[in-house]
C-alpha cells in the first residue's frame, strides 16, 4: 500500500486506471477514507466508475478512524492542513494539473483547493457537498465533539479534547457560514468549471449547494434528486463522466517536470 511522507505527516493513498488524473476526496466527514468509497455511505465508487478512462487517486484523510494516514492536529489551520496533504500528494505523484471529485466534506475541500491552487484544478465536481445551515449553526462542531474527537483522543494520547475543541472551533464555528472555506465573493469570481450534485440532509444543505451554482460563473448542476432511487445514480455518473471528458486536456496529464521545461 503506497504512502506519501512529508515531515511528520504520513498519507496513505491508492491509485487505479490510467489517463488524466482525477483526485477523489471521499465523504465521511473527518473520518473520510478510501475504504468508505466502496461502502453504502457513497452512492457509487469512483474507482469502479472512472478507472477505465482516468487515473483515479484517493487518500485517507489525516487521522481518520479506520484510515492509515496520520499527522499532527494543526489546531490553528485545520482546513489548510488537509489541503496541504491533498496538494502534497499530487506533487509527490508528479501531477501538475488534475480534475477533482469530492463527496460531503470534499465540497469545502474543493473550494479551499481552488483558492489555494486554482491554476492546477482543471474542473471540479462537489457531490452532496457539506455546508453551513443557519438553523443548525453548530451541527458539524457538535457531531465531531461527540464522536470523532473522543475516538481520536483514545487512539492518540498526544491529542487532548481541548486541542480537539480548538481544532473544530477553527474549522466549523469560526468559519460558520456558506461552504466554510471560501466566501461568496470568491465563488462569484471563480472561473473553474464546476458540476454540483446537491443533497438535502442536515450536513449537506441543498440551499448552499444551489447558491454555489448560481454564484459561480462556470457552474452547472446535475438532476435532483439524483440518488433517491437506484435507477437515477447511473444518470448522475454519466453526467459526471461527460463533464470530466469535456474539460480533460486532450494531450493528457502534464507532469511537474514537463511544466517546468
């Protein structure tokens, strides 16, 4: 099983298929793992759906339960620490430009990646993206303080619940608006092609997903609902494939080495 190491951060990842790189960010909140992609928590497995045409790459989130990635809890910069891992993995693989598909927490991660490395992301697909609900303002903080935090502390004696509280406060409460990681002004000015697959459960607000569609100048939206019955999911997967094909560079992946020449 391959790992990418950067200082005291160790990221487990997997890749399958060939073609233009497609970075997949699994759902599952802070317990996002590669294994989760094959579970019932995901409407489809992107490895199965796209490895015939793309180089599909995914990683366990740092410190996720059931995953094999580990590293410090960067309490002052939670979103950016994870984005460091994702961009660092692509650097490690020698990939300059790529497509990205993210489920659940992958939505905020995609927007943060576009803010940090928008020149590298060719197109992006936030599927059932997470966001902030004003009627449930502390939902993500509360859920993670009850489950993710105590379990992490039990596994990692170097991490305390005070550290978890600061981490989650900076992740979800100090950024309690919209998609957590960027502003509406940023989305309004983002030129990257976006395909949004909305959801409507407490942690995945439909209103926020649709607001990004209306704000982003090159955004489009899938059919909705798209996963309430099994017959609709292949239609959504077909839409994603068509979208990815439309923005995939014809010449294939540019490596960091090629880009530097």
